[in-house]
C-alpha cells in the first residue's frame, strides 16, 4: 500500500508540473480537430537531425503532420536525451529547422522529470554538464545550485590535471561553500577530467571537498543522472560518445578508488519508465488541445538507437501491459469482495528495477487513462543504419545487440526489448507507416 500511495503522489506531481505549460499553450496555439486515439513521440538526434544538419526526410514528414494552416493533426511530443539547453531554445531550433511551429510544451528533455524529485529542491546540489546548467537547475525547481566552475573557484587546489589551469605562483585561499547534499549529472561536460576529479572529491568527503577523503564512508550522498546514452549520432559517419560514456568512466573511477559501486538515486531519460510516463502526460495534454474526447490508446515512439529509444519504448509497453493486468485484477478482487485487492495485484507484476523505473519515486500505475500500447519504430538514419548492420528481410525478426550491451549498468539486459515493432528507413516512412496503421489519410 505504501508503494501505491507513493505512486499516487508521484502521478499528482506529474500532472501538476504539466498544467502550467498546458494552460499557456492553450492561449497561444490551436489544433485541427478530429477524434483519434494515437500520439507520436519523436526522438531528435539521428531521427530529425544529425548534429545541426536537418535530415531531409524530416521536413516532408512534418508537412504530413500539419494541415494547410500549419496546425497539428495528431498529438506530437519530442522526447530527447539531450539536456544542455532550455525547452524554449530547443523548441525554437526545431521550429526553424522543420518550418512548423513547435512549442516548449511539446519538448521533453532528458532532465524534465527531475521536477518530480521535490525532496532535493531545497537542498544544495552540485550540477555537472554544459550549457546553462545553473539556469536549467533553477528552472527545474532547485533553489541552491553549485556548478563545477563555482566549486573549482572556491577550492583552487582541486583541479590540477591540466597544468595550464593550475595557479601559477600564488595559490588563492579556499573560500568554502555550503556542504553539497546531492550531485545532479545533466549531461556530458566539456572538461571530463575536471568533472571526474571534483565529483569524486564531493562523493568521498560527504559533500565537503575541503575535507579529507573518507573512502570507507558508504553509501555516498545521492547522485541523480540524466541521459544514459552511450553513443549518439551527429554529422560524423560513426556515433559519438554520449553521457552514458561519462557515467561508465565515473563509475569505474569511483569503484577503483573505493572498491564500492557508485549508487544512483535516480536515472532519468530514455529508456527509464518515468521518462515515458512524463511524455505520455504531455501527449495527453496535446490531445486535449486537439479537442479529442477519447483517451489516447496507442503511442508510437520513433527513434534511431536500439538501446535507448527502442528499449525504452518496449520497456514502457511492458509497463503498460502490467498496469492493465493490475487494473483487471483489482477490479476482479473488488467485485469479489476480497480484502486489499491492490497489494496482491501489484505483487503479481513483473518486478522492474528501481533504475528501470527511473528512481524510487516511480511505481506501477492504476490510471485508467493510460495508453494500451506503445509501439517502437526504428529508423536507419542514426545510431542504427544499414551501413553498420543489415536489416532483417522480415521486419518481424529481432534486431538486437546480442553480444555487446550498450545500456546502463543498472538495467537488466533483455535482448527482446531492443526488437522494434517496425523498422523503416527514415522518419517520413515512419509517419506514413503510422498513418497507414491507424487508417488515416496522409493528405
């Protein structure tokens, strides 16, 4: 029952965090009207763009998604593991590239679900990443934010890997800061060596890097990480290192020094379930603005990375199926007059790890408006491509990473979860496929 109460509280937070954006959007945009029951979740890198370059099929794809007045025909949300900017900035960039209006309430960055972790918002948090990380953290509700640059300025003798950044003659005295209560990893930083050194310092001193390391103090202060992508696709022919690679290195360094595993309070971003829960609520709000009076029953998640986009969509689909079984069991028990029907039903679910769920705040849902299914569509313009791996002749065959697991250490590798529902060449074909599946005309 405690787990269910936790879920209800979590779900209320999700709803309330999206209400403001929905009200603002209602006053600024209008959609084509018509009943339907599906929504689209678009990855960005490798699906719509490669670095700063638009994939040609993307522009044509979005011509099919809007009417003659430029209004969307179906609910659309962009779900990216990027997190080095504000939603407004990403929306403006997409609007420019796609030549359709994209509003901030349609954009979900890897760190967006951190709004749910209110227990950390008044604590002092160290943030790592690049871009306006301090502004992003404040926008998410965190009140006491310390950046890596602020930390190295307060403790001048900590950052000593690069000889050119060491104090030349006079070493300034340490200023000292309020002890760090938690570490938030938004994305890959620019200077990895500096971030590794200072984050390890914070973890081994219980948040006070001016003190001596205590490697036996375990567990360490909470760590929350966004974006687990090992690789991502830009303009280069081959994939580039992502934040997942930074996490692998940080985990290895921490274990090498202490002998213990680095622990995460939360892992946010695809493929965690909490990310898709949040995205589904945004889709639900888009459907309401369309004027639809029936729940969205099917989500189509379009991505290029089998280990984040496809794995995440399939994991969420498994979560949805478990939720349906829970609802059915609860209803059956209630009709039979059994005591405490929810506890037994929840225990009957497939057990997902806390990492897969996104953190300790997430739990299985009983919401009757949840979609029935989430279908995954793999495009071949990004991390997965024909040049690197032959497509199966039968789209129903498995596309998996059978020998190398690119997912995060704390996720249980299930090769079946990397098998897409559909495989297509590009995002234009993906949208055409969805419209065909749903019986919608393209024009």
